[in-house]
């Protein structure tokens, strides 16, 4: 039998902040596919590969950091963890905490997280509270609670989270057999951008990568504090996962950009949905809207002439489409697709499909 994937802590123990005494709390995260995307290569003239992080156990990249954060929390004797979240962190924290036999508290912005994520956190027994504020308010409260009450913070300001998330960069280099020229990634709290850079930098310093790829990160236009250079008080975007006005890892992300000769850009919700459609209908990968912004960014930078033909490009798509599926049904006029209803009748169905009799 082939070697089975053992989760990111066991696969990369020598590169993570763990010891033999660390109890490994894992749901088998990591080892996600790196998928060649000929449709995106054709549109850009580059060789494009998509790192599909929706294939993690709770459907997002958060699991890579959460296996670390919860394992370390248990190692330190924590009985409860807390996080603020736009949805995915809460789903992941709840699942890993439950698996470890400890409890979780999650604070989410009222009415602003996708239903799949809300369902996950509740299913996994989190004490979930909807705060009458945005993500940034939730994070401030979570930080204060963890400083004054016996709840351990597992947001990406916890260094163990970034440590775990950097493993995706290791996998990309190993799967590709070389270092990409460019890496494209969505940006919200800016932890994942920071984590990928750290992973690429570590491999480069160890002689396992030839260089650090240029890190291109994208925020939604209505929630683009890093691009604007100042916090956004009331961030807005349909990409609820990245609806963040004051990223916790802002400074770290700027250093990562500078070290990698990288870039931050902002894109409209319309561009995000267009990329979402291209990924779904041309590549065959279903993601949530926030994830599609990395693809939108690639298309925009390519159209601007910034991506030389033949470049090797990797693109992270961060969360699964089933978490927030409504956008796939949305049409340009704002209504939802209504699939055609047909009777139980072969001839009529063939007619509706435009099929002409005869075998293939
Ligand atoms: N994509 C998805 C699907 C996310 O859920 C997030 C962040 C990001 C991208 C951005 O990553 O914050 O490290 O820059 N979600 C967090 C959450 C904030 O609470 O689930 P980032």
C-alpha cells in the first residue's frame, strides 16, 4: 500500500515548532492537490497550477494552522480555545477542538458569515456568538478575552497558526519539483500571505528552493486596507471571508512583499465573481468567492502585461465552494439560475437538450 499522508505536523515535524512531547491533534490536513489549469494557462500564456485548499478536512487552508494551534494549546494544558472569524477559522477551530476533547468559543460578525461555515462551527459544538460588529471588532474582543480569561487564542496572531500554514508552500515546491516564479493568494487578515512567504523563504534558505517566488496578494476593493494604506472602518464585499478592515498581520505581510518583490492589489466583487465562474466552468474547481480573488488577480496582472509568457505560476484557492454555494447560481442580472423542469419523458428530454437520434 502507498504511504498514507499523516497530516502536516508529522509530515513536516522537523520544520515546525513541535517536540516529541507535543500531542498531535490532526484530522489529516494538508497534502492537497496542485492542479494544472490549462484554461488559465491559455488565458495568460503562463504555466498555471492551482493549489486547492478546499480539499482540507474542514474545507479550507485554516486546518494547516489549526492542527498546530490546537496541538500546542493542548500541550500547554488549555481546556478552551477562542477565535474571531469570518467563518473558516471558526469551522476549523471547532472541529480540531472537539477532536482534542476541549471546548471552543467563536465570535463571528452578525449575519456576515456563510451558512456552511456557521453550520460547521455549530455542528462541532462551538459556543458561537454573533457579534453586532465586524470581524475587526470580534478580533479585538477575542484578544481581550484571551488575555484576561482562561481561553487560549487561536487566531493567526498566534504564531503556531502561521507556522502550520507555511507547509502549503513546502508542498507546492515538492509537488511542482521546482519553485514557481509567481504565487497568487487572497488576503484578508494577511496571515496566509505571511505564512506562504515564510515557507518559501525557509526552503530557499535551506537550499530546497532556488528563490522566493514573487508573492502577489489581493484584497476586495471594499475591504482593501493594505492597498489603500489605512484601515477601512466599514469593510464591504460579497467575499465575506476577506471582509476585514484592519489586518492583524499587516506589517508582517508588507515585509513579506518587500522580501519577495511582491505586490498587493484590490479587485471588484464583479471581477471576483467572474473568476469564480471561470474556475468553476473552465477549470472544474469549485471555490468560495474569497478564494477566487487570487485567480481574478492573476487574470488582471496578466492583462496588465506583468506576467511574462512561460512563467510558472501557482495560485492558492483557499476554501471550498460548498461552504457558500449560492454565488454559483447568481446570474448577471442578480436573479438565480432556475434549472429547466421536464416531464418523465425521454423524447421530450432529448428535444429540450437538442439531441438528435443516433448513437455516439
Ligand atoms: N480565503 C478564505 C477562504 C478565508 O477564510 C480567509 C480568511 C482568507 C482567504 C484570507 O486569509 O486572513 O490569512 O489573509 N479567513 C479568516 C477566518 C479571517 O476567520 O476564517 P488571511
